[in-house]
C-alpha cells in the first residue's frame, strides 16, 4: 500500500510545466546572390581580307570651303518707303568724287587748224540729199550729206559742193557751168541728172554723170531753182 500511496502522491502532484520561451530574435532572411559565371570572349584574329568597305564612306570632297572661308548668303533687306539707306548716301558720295577726278594728259596735243578752202566762201543754199554716179552701166551711191552752193567772195563764182556726213570727205566739187543741164531721172520729181566734164572731188579731175535725189519734191524744186540761178551768175565770169 505504501507503494500505491506513494504512487498516488506522485500522480496527485501537478506537473509544473515550464513555459516555452518564444524566440525574439527575428529570422534573418537569407539573401542569395546569383553569381553568373564569367565567360571570356576570345579576341578574333585579324583577317587579311577585313570586312571593312572597299571605299570609305567619307566623301572625297567635303562641303567645307577649300580656303576655310565661310560663305553666307546675303540677306535682302527692304528699306522702308521714303527712307534712304546710309550705304546709298556713301555710294552716291563716292561716285560723285570719282566723277570729279581730273587727270593731267601725258601728251598734250596742240590744236590744228584744218583748211577746207571754204573760209572765203558764202553758203547760198544747203539741202540734205543722196548722190549717185553712173559707173560701168549702173548707178552707184557716191555719198549722203548736205549739198551746198558756195559763192567765192573775190571771184563771185559759184560752185557745187558736197561732203559725206560722217567722214566729211568730198564727193562732189565743181563749178556750175552755164552749159550744164538738169534732167529728170526716169520721170521722178525728186531727183535730177546732169553731166559734169570735170569733177574735182578726186585727183585727178574726172568726167562724171551724177544723179541727186531729195527727200521731198519741194527740196528737189528748190535745188533746180538755185542751180539755174548759179548758171546765170557764172555766165560771163572767167
């Protein structure tokens, strides 16, 4: 019995359970670092025939100017109406100065007085006309200019004189003889024909058949009238 009682005592004694202590240490999260294996790329051996292009992409002639000058397009500016730009004043002043520049001649030429043998004569009539001469079976133009009746102040003789308008070269020069006769040229009322035994416009004097044509019938009539008056004036003069 003692054994059972002891056992019962033993059983009756409550078990003193030791409470479990909770771990306060926080759990450490394991961080795993993935480390990739390092791979080494082998360096390619340069080939004899590289893959580089045969011709470089760099242009042969660059857009840069040859001498490094930067060309900029001028900007057109329109001045306001009624205003003058300052540059225009400068240009006008410069042009005026240039126009007033005087240069001394290197060689000085003396004025030469030209003798025309008309200094002692008076012009009685001057009319513009065109002169022809008959040569080798056809009419050829002799000159264009002013035909004049010239009267000598000493001898009083009247001659017929004509010079070419540009060169002033003589193309008609003879005295108006009373034997000369004016004839109509092919029935025209603007032109006249006459024969001259000696024309002195060239040397030596030559026999010529002249034809003269005027712009109007009125001028042709004035010429004929003066021609007949010169014939009468030269009548009896040596």
